[in-house]
C-alpha cells in the first residue's frame, strides 16, 4: 500500500524551510537596521524564525531517511538509491547518493553552523545570519520540486515513482509498489562513503562562515574587524574540507581499482581548488593580524573560496561534466538555478567589495625580501597559481557548454592524460610550497636579515641534506625529479621540526599548529612521490596468454591468472587462490561460499555444513550483500603462509560488468595492493560432453586431470532431504579428488525404487565438475560414473607494491593535527577578546 503521508509531510517541511529562510533573512535585516529599542524584539523574532527553519530542515532529512529505512519503494528516491539488501550504514550512504539528499545534507550542516554562530557571537549575528538565511533559501529551493508552467524550481526527493516514470504498470495499477529497489552503487558500499560525504559537505558549508563575516564586515564598514571571528572558522573549514578530500582519496584507494588515490578527475579537482584558495586566504588573514598588510588580498581570497565552492557544485551537479568525469551527477534540470545561485552571491560580493575598496586600509610599505609578509605573499601566489592551473582545464566542458548555449561551436577538449598533465605542473608547485614553508617559518618567528637567515637555515639544511642522501641511497631514488622532491620534502620537515622544538621549549603547544601542518605537508609530498613514482607491479604474466582481446597489451602483461589451488610464483611470493567467500553477519571472518546455498530470500543462505562454532549444517545465515564475492588469495614464502587477502568483486550489469574493490596488506614501509580484474562465472556453465568411467572400489583414476580415488560405497538407511521407503536401496559412492594440496570428497548417490533408478549428482563449482553415479555392475564389482566438466574456478588478478604510502597517510594526519591546534589557538584568542568586550 502506498504511503503518501510521509512524502507529503517531507514536501510540506521543504516549503516551510524555504519560507522561514526568507523570513529569517528579512527579520535579521530589520534587526540590523532597527533602533536600539527595537533590536531586542527583532532579534527574538529572527531567532524564532531561524529555529522554525532549523526544525523543518531537520524534519526534511528525517522524512527522507524514513522513506529509505522503511523500504518505501513507491518513492522514486528510495527505489533509485536503496534496496532491502542494504544494511543500515549503507542506507545512510544511499541518503546522499542522489542530488537531493546531498543538498539536504548541506542544508543540515548550515543549520548546525548557524545555530553555533547565534549562540557564540551576538555582535555579528544580524549581518552574518542574513547571509546564512539567503544561502539556505537558495539551497532549499534546490529541493522544492515546484513546477509553475514551464518553470521548474528544484527537484524534490519526495516524488512518487509513478509520477517520475512512464512505466506501463502504473497505467494498469496506479498503486503498484516494486518489491525491491535498484540498490546502492556498489562502489559506494564502503564505510568511507558513510563518513566522507558528510565531512566534505561540512567543509563546503563551513566556507560560508568566513564569507558571511566578510560580507558583514563590508556592510557594517568594519573592514578589518571581521578577520578575528572569521579566522578560526577559516582554519576549521580548511581542516574539515581537507579531511573530506583525504577521506575521498582513501576511499578511492580502498574501493576503486585504478591502483591509486587521486586521479585528477574533474570532480576531485572541483574540491581541491577551493581548498587551495582557502589555505592561501588563511595565511594572508594571519599576516594581516600580525602586520596590518594583505587585508585586500584576504578579502579577494575569501570571496573566491566561497564562489569556487558554488562553482564546484555547479560543475558537479549541472551535468556539464557528464562526459569527462566518472563522479558527476546527471542534470536534473537544476543547472540554471545553480548558475543563478552562484552569480547572485558573486555579484553581491563584488558590489560590496568595490563599494568599500577605497576605504579598506592597506599598507603602502614595500615588503622586504627578508620579511614574513613577502614570503607569505609568495606562498599565497603559488597556491593561487596551483588552483588556476587546475581549474582552467577542468572548466573546459563548462566553457564548451557556454559557447554552444550561445549558438557557437567549441572543440576544446580536456587533457587526454589527466594524471600526466596535472602532475607535471602540480609537482613543481608543491616543491615550491614545501621550500616556502621551510624558509617562511623562520621569518614568521623572528626578524631576519641576510646573516641571520644563513645562520637559521644552516642546521636544518645540513640535516636535511644528510637525511635526503640516506633516503636516496637506501630507496634507490635515481630520477632527478624525485631527488628534488625528496630534498624539498625532507627540508620542510627538518626546518619545521627545528621551529617546533623551539616553540615547545620557549612557549606553548598551541603555537605549534603551523609547524605541525607544514611537517605533515613534507611527509605528504614524500609519500606521494614514493607511492606513485615507485609503485612496482609484481603480478607479471609469464604465461604468454592474452586474457582479453579488449585489454591493452600492458593490462595483459600486468595481470596473473590464478587457477584455484594452483600455486604460482609472483616475485617474492608464492600465491594461491583458494576460492570465493561471503561476508556473514556476526562473523568476523569471511566464510567459504561453497558451504552456503542461496535461497529466495534477500541476503539469506542455508549452511550446507557447519563452520567452526558460528553455525551448523542446515542453519539459515544472514549475508552482508550477497552479490559480493570475496576471493581468498594466500601469499606464501618458503612454503609458509604469511598472510591472505580478500579482494571483492561482483558482476553488475547496470554498471557495465565486473565491479571490483581491492584489498591490501599493510606493512610499515609499503602496501601490497591487489584487485581482481576478471573472474569465472559459474552461473551459466558451458558443460562439455559426458565422460563415463567404470571403476572398482579402491582404484585410482583421473577425472578432468584430477587424481581421483574411489574409496568404496555405502548403503544408506537415511538420506538428507529424502524419505526412503521400505524396499528402497540408496547407495552413496565416496570419491576423493586431489587438486594440488587440496583433497575433496564428492559423494554422488544412486537410488533404486520399484525398479526405477534415481541419481543425485554432485557439483563442485570450484573444480568445475559434476559427477553422478550412473550404474552399479555387481557381477564385475564396478561402478559407473558420469562426469561433466566446465571451466575450473579462476581469477585474473593484479598486485602492486606501493612503497612508503603510509608516510602519505601519516602526513595527512599530522597536517590535520596542525590545523586542529591552530583552530584552538585562534578561537581562544577570539574568546579572550570577546570576554574583554572587544567582541560582543
């Protein structure tokens, strides 16, 4: 039965959220303009209005999740993004898989941030919350789903399936509800997709805070005072957005099978660019606090950060990147709204900035080469160039669409090899940034001249050269480009470590944020260089076989074919594929798939035999996503198993075939990264012709190249799944089949009832054989077996050694720790000023 109440309620709350956002903006505007006598009433009304907006926004999210959680597939959103097979944490992922859910997530975070600002900063409340409320009105409009004539405002997640599709079933039965949904994209069925999007959208939402403070400062003519409350939020935003980027990179590493963590995909670039500009703005804002310079630069960068976030949203969600990105959304008809959203705030920001420009204080003093202002300016410029170099090629599809929209023709194409194109520029920019962070820290903490600079840099220079030499020799870094990267990364780590030690000796840990973040940057640079530049493919095809004619030669050369149970040498390891496995609810390890039998129920299987102490034969077990197979790959050295890996694959027609996720063995100095590129499909076996064997008990013979022993037969009094009647004869043959180091027992059964013969064959999917007991020849003391063969189980696998990749991950953690320390310091400064009455 169709439940229309929850959808109508969700849509009603969307309308309420939109209206209350506009009312909140108007109320805070009146509060801002009101006299002192009227301010209290307007503030009270504004807060009530925002509270209603916050409640309705939360109820929108609750309504949508209720639809997903209760499998209400009469709704298009639940049908398109969820299924009964999903565990709860993947239902959460399906919430924001679609565009509408992502906008709801963004709206929710803005509500949280706005509530915090109201509670902590009354002085800036009115101008800041006007900006917040207007942004919320635009965001809620993206999910309104209101159609007025030919005008469509937003796309609602609460539309019914029958209203969203033209399926003939709804003409016959308007109340038809599908049994199940299409499910969550398999690549999003990962725990990182539960936490990465909320983190990323919190980063997106938090860029609004410094922008709102800036707009408030321009309107109230407090052209420099906005820096103090905005700075801790800018650092928070950079930390969260950076964390979201890192989580996305790690998700790509553990989920996708391109062998890396960053592919320079346009959607990745669209997040990376505003983060670079945001980091540049933080440094110029700090410079202004120290020396009253770079205020105008800070204003430009803060505006650019927020507008770039909106531009990234436009690129990703307008459908303009559909042919150039694997991550982008299809166009829901919202591209015009997104463009208006971006242009509105861009035009308002430019007007306010231009109007105030001549009143904004600036320093006329020329920055000396030996001043911190000079080095900060160079660093901010470099970050800006990094962003510029990425955003221009990324925007080519948008430029083409713009030209074609005006009737022109544009044949510009994005880079054919994205990784090579962006890396060759970004690598050298990163080297410059690393060197600047090393040298700039000394200017930051003490006054410098030529002599003092030489003395300050001498010790870290010598230490870094010695460390670099050791790394270069031990790790065999012979490429001159990578030698420079090692030198730059080591130098920034060493120089900032020296500064960090001095800070800890003379002052407090809360001043150590910059040094920690820059040490992390140096580690990231070295980790990227080693893990990308010195990856070693160890799965070399020595057989001469071509696995797939559709693969390039390199792919055929860099994959190995693993027959089940057959050992193969792979560099330092002997590798054996041991079969498919399933993930069972409540069991901390994978369970062999051969002992589980499918049922008609979703994610339910029957145990064909017991497994340890977890379940017994005949038990029904709950499977975590039954469509996923995990392939057990064992790694041996000196005939001793060192470890096993279980990369995942599933065949998904909707996504064009095989979907694979890797598994890695993590060492201190490397990762061994593996994934399955092709597998045997036992669902539709191609049986060969029958083969008959007459064998006496105790004899040895060959079945499909397997050494097989016939250990005799048993007369059964009971038979599982069958009721034997009086006079029935049931005989079970016992065959032992040897497959390398694995011994399997197959027991085909022969039943005689009223001169009728019944045969119960045994199928072993791993060995690719079906054996039935066809006849018994008592005069000759022989048994007749019929054998059918199909493809033995196999996988085609790739294995890559990623050296020192953990230096990269450790560097990101240290960088985020540095941001956290900096946030604490700046917010502590703001609180002290507020408590003194300088910030009301």
